[in-house]
C-alpha cells in the first residue's frame, strides 16, 4: 500500500503468501507429457515443403523463400525476414528431356542404386511428377531413401 507520504508500506510476508496460495489452489495442475519428435515425419514434412517450392519455382522462376532469423539491429535483437534463393532440382538432359532429383541438404536422394534422378520428357509434365513424389512422401514410400540421404550425427567416442 502507498501511504499519503508516497512511501511503500510493507505488508507482512505471510499475507502475501496466503494471497498467492489461494490463487494457485484454484488452478488444476497436470504433468507435462514429453514431446516425441519422429525424425522420419520431420524429413517427410521438410521434403514435401521443398517439393511444393519446386512447383512454385516452375510457375515463377523468380520465386524466393522467406526465412525468419534474428539479427541485432541498433544493438537490439530483432526478428528479421530474409529472402533465400531456391535452386531448381531439375536440369535439362542432352536429348532435350529433363532430369529431376530430390535433394536432401547437399546430397541427391538415390531412388535405386546409382539412380538419383527421374527422367521427365518435358517441362510441362514436371508438375505431375512432383505431385506423385509428394503423394509418395506423404505415404512414407520414400522414408528409407530420405533417411539414407540425411547426414547422420557423428557417434561420440568415450
């Protein structure tokens, strides 16, 4: 409480604790369950997002990904939105067709031994191939290939 003189009058510590305890008694507490992160599902979601970006890149060659990060602006840490260039996962083959490969980090995902690309006859058919790959990723058909292409963390020696 503030007296007329402007000084703060100390309340007894026991009164403050009782006020806090009556407030907390009205709440219902529960145990917080652990969140299990499944790396296979995370890889699927990341791959699906990147495949959808490839479809956007097909329609708009100037498409850029928006990435949020933190940076110091005038000595204060603030959220900043940056643009990140999206590189195409397809390239033109010698015979005029296109080769499409899924990338995980800097590696291409191998679908079969020594085969990391999908032959597409023309650029017009590429969206259908990407849709097929998105469907296959959602159902988990590419989990083994994505896990193989993902860099495994090094094992610590004792």
